[in-house]
C-alpha cells in the first residue's frame, strides 16, 4: 500500500473541520454530528456541527505533528473529558447514545461537550507541536490571504536569454544566462546537492523563516518563441562530466538528497541528463546500471534510454517517445530515485559529455503560442497548494525544462506568486 501524504491529509482534515464549523450549532444544541469517511470506507471522525472535527485516531498516528485548526485528537479529547469528569465527583452516570452524560442536582453536565469547547483553547502537548516534520501550516484560502496580508508574500520574476534548441525536444535552462545567472555542474563521482543558494537557482523566491513553510501559489511564463510544454522542477542533485564516448561503467555515486517531497526520500524524483558538450556521431543507448530507489533498495537497473547523433548542448536525453519523454524510466514498481551509483553507455557516441539531473517536477504547464502568457494557479487545482520543501533552511534549486516548438526557446520569462505560513 502506498504511504499517505501527511500534509495532504492535514489539508483534507482542516477543510472538513472548517465545513463543520460553518454548519448550524447543532453539536452544542442537540449533539448533531456527521461522519467523515475516507474513499476506502474508513471512518476518520465525526464532524461536530458548529464546532469542528473529532477524530477517531490521533494526529501523530497519521504522522501529523502540528495542530490543525479545529481538528481534535481522539486521545486529546478523551483526556479533556476525563479531566472534566474528575472535577465532578459523586455525579451519577447514565448512558445515552454512544456517549456518557453526567447529572447533578438541577443540571445536566456533559463532559464531551465541555471537552470540545475546551479543545479550542487547550493546545496539544509541546513535544508534538515541536516536531520537525509539520503538517501543512496553511490549510485554507483564508490562510493564504492572511499570510500575504501580513508580510509573508513573495512574488518573483525571472528572465532567461534565448537558447538554441531542437523542435519537439526538451532542453534545460539551468546553464543558460540571464536572471538567474547560468548554473554549473560538479563532476562525478559525487556531484553536488543543489539548493536556492546554488548559482543558477531562482533566488528571488526566498526561503521561509522560523517554523513557516513555503508555498507556490501561481506560476506562469511566456516566451518570444512557442513552448509546447514547460516543466518546473526542483533540481535536487546533479552530477557532471559523464563521458558519452565510452561504453564502460562509470562511477557516479551521487551525493545524498537533502529535501523530501514524497512519503520517503527520493519518492517522485526522476532522472534525466543534460548534454554539456555536444554529442558525436552514432546513436547512444544508456542506463543507470545501479541506483537506489525510493525505499532504499539498491542495485536497481533503469530502463534503457536513447540519444541522437550530434545532439546539441542544453538538450535533455533520453529522447524516447519522439522527444516527449525527458525522464529515464525506473525499474518496475519503483517511483523515485534516491541516488545513482553507476551508469553506462551500451552504445557510445564518438564524443560528448552529459550531466545527470535528479529532479522533482513541481508543475507541468502547457504552452499556447509565442508571446502569450500562461499561468497555473495551484490553489484551485486538484492537487492543491504546492509546497516548496527545504533542507531545513534553503528551498530547492528551481529551474525549467522546456519542450520547444521551434529551434529556440526565445526570450523566456517567468513569474511566481508565493507565501509563507
């Protein structure tokens, strides 16, 4: 079973809690509730009308370690209810429905209601609230508005010079001049971790501060040449100086990634290669002859990729699917690459050098035509807010892969809105 995404679950729970609070105050009035049920039929909790969401489990059991507004742990509410009962010694218990009511002369005392009312003011334990891997700090559109209105907005532009390309093929803007400046690659073995601090990364998108997270809200681009597809990526690790002219194993031993987007380190991270010195004649075939997958399993072998004779610099390989697929396929069952240990061309070129990119795709944007601005609003998309993960300080080395409709990217410009919270 694929592990769940705790941040995505936190968003769902927070949304359900907000919906419950907007209902008439039926919980305080007549204990009205509605079940919140997962797609697989599992009961997640009860939506308490006018109050919030009472869970059937603890947030920590779902790897959510930060309080979600108006979402209450099973254990947390239980402790509060028990505490209220302990204040009422000698009261008479009588069952009603699926809860307990306590009576004393002239009044009906309901510790369940009292516990829910108190939960709005009694925080979770400090050890839970201080956990490193936090749930999504912004869970509603109101949270976005609030963050941006309170000094946590960060809107940024970038502009890259024209890059010579091949029509219908993907190219990378990482080493192209402009703003940000051209990036470079560190040679194998090892390569280097890339972050916002790395030359070539989109630095005008700043790091979050304190306990805040960073969210990409909208992302758009235009170009003086037509772009068929634009892929916005976080370049986690890159390794340069891989020789395309030899057909023997080359040691890569890529350094460890420092940011995690999926359920495990490397989940969703894909491999591609940028040509840094033009390839010679001959059609190349190559593969990762040993890589570590998202679960830490070693000695995996990737699919075989292909490259074309005399391919120019900046172009991405493999070139499968008529140039439509820049990613190298992984072994059956794998969905991410943590690291690459060895690589080999089984059919080499007469010349050329390439660089391994281990990147996480953050957004795919289809183009329309030259000089037309295209924008994606992640706040209204099915996948919700796009979080930009950090290594504890820095967000990623954000850059673009472009599939062009002609022999140039044109002058490429991009714009992003973001916030912290």
